[in-house]
C-alpha cells in the first residue's frame, strides 16, 4: 500500500454504519432493543439525551413493543436494524427497521392513522412514530413477515 493511499476514518461522512440484533419477542426483548439502540447511537457519536437519541428511543421502543405484542409468533424473534446512511447535501439519515414474522397483522399506512378515542388505553404509539419520523413505511419481509422502516434526518455531522 502506498503512503499516499487514502482510507476512510470512522468520522468520514461517507461511511455507512449498521447494527443488527435479534431479540426475543417479549417485553424484556423490546426494552433491551431500546436500550441497545441508544447505546449504539452513542457509540456513533449521538450522545444519550440528545434529540436524535431521545427520538430513536421512543421509535424503537414503540416498534419493538408492537413486534413483541402484535407481531409475535411463538418461538420467533424480532429483529432491530439501525443503519446510518451518509448524505451528500444533507448530514444523512438514520434508518430504523424492526422486522417480525407476522405478515397478516400490519399497521395502517402512514397516512391512514387515526386518533383513538380519548379514553382508549392503546393506539397512540404509531402516532408518536409518525410525529417524530421524517418518513416511515411498512414493507414485506421475505419469505414471511413485515418490516416497519422509519427514517430520521440526522443533525449536523457528529
């Protein structure tokens, strides 16, 4: 290798970073997914308590809880994937994906969310996701299941 060869450092904005982990489809698995997500963001330079960390914690917590509650298939895990995508003109994107193995129970489309009745105990989680996210969608997960994908614009370079 020549002395003039270039190599990318971890701080290079063109670096794609990815974290993937499977969790048991339980309340404990959902809680662990949220904790590991903010830990990973801290390692990537987005500290605990920052706006991005707090938003990601709410989003991962909600999607993981949904995967453990509504997407649960006995004996099957759910998967969390965080991807930090570089930006060209913008600072980049954090993509959060939570996949489960139940395809028939899908959340409503992003534009079809409705407010639950005021006395309802459930039904506000995806409204929080929609409010915090730059965009979100539900995708098929081959060969079985679904992926809820959420994207957040990253703040200036960390």
